[in-house]
């Protein structure tokens, strides 16, 4: 019986699986760190299964998942190996619902549209509920208006200064 050169994935550590995958992809630690926007020391720590430099199990799971996705590996398998090594009971992770983008563009455009619609509805409501002015009232109001005009008589030979002085006296 010949011993297996590569043990089954379930018995291998997540770091060893990722390192093997990185080497198979022909990538260096620096390239992976660059793509994932992480420090090279964190990538090395993940490959060595030394999670002291990582800020907790939640971050470690996220880093392992992103690393596996970068290499085209099964991220759930890698995270499952991590959970098994840490003694965490596997429970289904809740799926996060994606937010829908508003149809009218950004949020600001939707708000402006809502304000414009409310103003239009308010204007229509006020226009419909106003009291009409009866024609009799408007004619009566016009009858009581008296316009007085006076015509000043100016002498024909008066200069503008004399005409002004004659008006003020």
C-alpha cells in the first residue's frame, strides 16, 4: 500500500490548501496581498494557519473566503476547514439581501421627485378647494371705486420753474 502524497481536503488545513492553490496558480505572496489589499504578513499568517495577526475569527473567515475566491477555490470548503480546526459548529451563514438601487438614479433624484410631486398635489388641492369669486361682488367692488383726477392749467408762457412754483403755492 502506497501512502497518499496529498491527504484529503477535509484533513488538510485551510492555510495549506490556500498555499497549494496559490502555487498552482503561479502567484506570489506579494501578488495575492496586492490583489486582496492586505499585508504580506497577513497572507503568510493565513497560509501558516497562524491567526494571531488577524483581528478575530470573523476577519479570518472573510480573509480566507476572499483568498479562496481569488484563487477560484471553493470558499465554503476553506471556511469549513477553518471552522473545524477552530472547533466551531458549522451553522448556515445568513444570506445578506442586496439592496435594490432606485429606478430614478440616485437617492437625491428620488427625493427631489417626491418633493415636486407633493408640491403639485398640494397646489392642485388648493386650486380645487378655493372659493370662487362671484361676479356680483366683483362688479360691486368696481362701482365704489372713484377715481379723481385733476388737470392743472398752466399758463402758456410759463417756464417749467414757474409752473412748478405755481403748483406748490
